[in-house]
C-alpha cells in the first residue's frame, strides 16, 4: 500500500533529505586518490549526527544476523550497491565510486546516491555516469501527478538502453517515508506484460534510483553478504534522489 504524505510530513522529509544532500556535498570534496572509504564513512556519520539525525543504513535491517556494519554504502567500479566502507580500501585515480547515503530525522528518511569519478576517469566510464544520471532525471520528469508508476520505469529503461547500457533488475527504487523501503517498488525497467502500475498522486514520496551496468544486467553478492557486484566484472553506476509529488509539482527532497 502506498502511504501518501501530508504537506507537513513532506516538510519533515525535506529536512531529512537536506541532511543527506549536505553529506554528499561534503564527501564529494573529500574524494581523491589515496583516501579510504572508511574515512568517508566516518565523515558521513559525523555530519548526520551533527544534525541530530541517525544514519539510516547502520544496522539495517536490524535482525541481528548480518546487519549492515557502516553508515553509508561505498561501492567501487564493478561494485554496484551495498559496498561496505573499509579502512583497507583506498581510492585510486580512474575509479568510480558510488556513495549511497541515508539519514533518519525525526523519524523520516532521506535517501540519495551518486557515482563520483576519482581523479580522471576513462571516456567509457564517463559515458556510463552520464547515462545513469540522465536516466535519473528522465525518471524524475515522469514522477508527476496523473502519471503512472510504470512511466518512470519506462523512461529510465529507454534512456539507458538507448545508450547501450543495461539496467539492473534485482534492485529497485522504492517508496520512502517513515521507513526506508516502502511501497511501491520503483522498477528501472518495464517487465513484459506488466500493467501500467498505480496512478501517481499528490503526497507520493519515492526514491528513484537507476542502477546501470556497462555490460550484463546480472549481478551477484560477495561472501560478506552485502557487496553486490556485476556478474561480468564490468563497471556499474548508481544515481538516486528522494522526491515528493506536492502541489502538482515534483520536488526533489535530497537537495542542500
Ligand atoms: Mg534507495
């Protein structure tokens, strides 16, 4: 069930989104060859806590079996999502780094991801980043009152496939609000024979997040139980914003 949010609730979500965006802004400045993903993780925690917020990914899903052990996800090159920040993992020039940041503020979640170049990157990696970011904006452009959920999915898929890349299928965007993952799932492709999906209404809040692979769409998970990599070892990119449909407009919540 899609939980619609009131304007007051969206105002709270805006604060959570702002904190997430501030973390991205700070981390972007720190990214350079030689820094470790653990240093980025520490900085993210420091900023989130300074706003009296909580890192949304830390300890997720809180079932005590293999809860996520860090504050943010840091995924390098062929790692697509859920990379665990590591004191032994130094960034190198030419890498691409996907940072996923979530914060909970007064019980409301903000969630945004971005893939950053580390120093100079090769032209094909840049093309992958451009295609994935472009797909995010194409998806957001469809997130309007009166559209259907599948309009977002189709826009993302069309943008990516038209540039010769593949959308990941096993991981998707999602509703966002009091919980990090709410209904609906926001697919980055349109399954064969699928209906048009629910109507998008005022008060809908979504995390739209294309994950795009240079090669096959298939993925696998490493033995740490978290890090997802591409099945063929080629690179992957991930761009995400949390958005709200409010007053007939699409508002991006994860902005500074
Ligand atoms: Mg997300």
